[in-house]
């Protein structure tokens, strides 16, 4: 990894805008769900980059891209303590060269630490920091104020020597799920689509299914990554299987829980549904998931699973 550092000098008030209330990224920055999502994202980017051709990384619910962990929003639940901080402590308690710590975890921690211990980068800044000059990033954010903040953060985002240019890393205000129609298929003919909804409205799950169906019709070979909270397990399982039935392409789920699973409304963990995962993604993520679960779980009975809903043919 190129040695890069965050050089932004932003006042604390910059991170306290009213826009954070809408998707509530700031309330959960650096928590256990962010850690799982961002480790998988970095692993997917690495695999996508094994081919020389560029690709589009579309982030449909991008947020502001950078969060002050000392701000009131983040301190309210102090969720980073059970996520990035707990993982960092677990890794640093043993030599980094020790076997059993996957390289993607070490790379993730280095990338997060370039922004300082008091800030946590969202998926846009982690992605842009890892993209090449031939790749492209589009972050869609519903709230105009937050979209503008994302644009400023992208402009300041550290990049490697061969990193994606400012003009190829764009923030846009708009409907993220609508981008699965408006922006697919990409000109590059390759794409990684990250969908990270707030799950605040009852109808949202139906809207996600409809948007994925539309996206797959336009771009059936795209890599679609959907984050979801683990709760109400019977309903969740039916919903995930409903999504898998949209396509005959491979569909994989990766889940990490911090407490044992249950059927009620309590959040026990989070997962990712991945359509068209790159070759060897499942193999590479198995040790990552095991290490993550060992570091973050609050109960030794908390499960982590990697399961094919549609196995590769």
C-alpha cells in the first residue's frame, strides 16, 4: 500500500451538519457493520483490479464520506468502540506478522489510520483511496447538503500515485436506488455496485428488490453488494431468498453476528448479499470473517456464516 496521509483540516462543526440525521451514517460510523462492509469492499476492489480494464464503483447511499468520532452523533452510541477500535486492539495485541491476521484486515486498518484516530472514513473515501487511474467512482447521496460534503471530502481524499483522478471521483445528489436504472450499464462494462440503505421505511425492502431487478436487467454481469441488518430472522431469510430468485447468477451471503441469532427485532449483526462475486472471493473472505468474528463478538456463541443462495455453476 502506498504511504498516504489525510491532510484535510476541517473544523469540528463541519461534521455536525443536520444532514447526518437522514441516513444516520454518523451515528454508526466505525461500528461492527461498517467493519464487515468495508473489509469486503476492499477485498472486492482488489479482485476487480486483477483485470487491467477499469470499472465503475457505484455507491448508492454514500453519505458524507468522513466522520468525526468525537462529534455528538458518533459519541451518542459510541459504536466505534465495538467495531474499528475493538478490531484494532485485537490485531495490535499480537505481532502484525503473526499468522491468522489476513492481509486485507491489515490493509484496512492502515487505510483507516491515515485519517487519524478521531475520524472514520466511509466507503467512498476507502474506495477512492484504493482505486486506480482507469477506475471510476460515483457516490450518490439523497440529501444535497451531505452530497456537497461528500464532494469536498472526495477532493481532499488521499490517493496513491496511480490513483483515480478528481474528475473520475464524483459525488451526486439524488436517489441512490434510482441510479441502478440511470447509471447502468456503465461505459466501462464492468462495475461494482454497493447498496447500503438505511432500512427506515417498511416499503424500502420492496423498493430494494425492484431496484435490484432493474439493475440486473440492465447489467446482469455487474457485482452487486447489498448490506443488510440481521434481525427478524424468519422474515430476513425469506427476503434474501426472494432476491436470489431474481437471477440465476451466483449469489453469496456473508454474515457476522456479535451476539447469538434470534427471531425478534433486536439487531444481532449484519450481512452482505453479493451477486456475481469475483472468483475466489468466498475463499478469501472465510479467514477474514473468522478473524473478524473472533475480534468483535460479545458472546462466544455469536455466529458468522458464508453461504451460497445460488451456487456457482
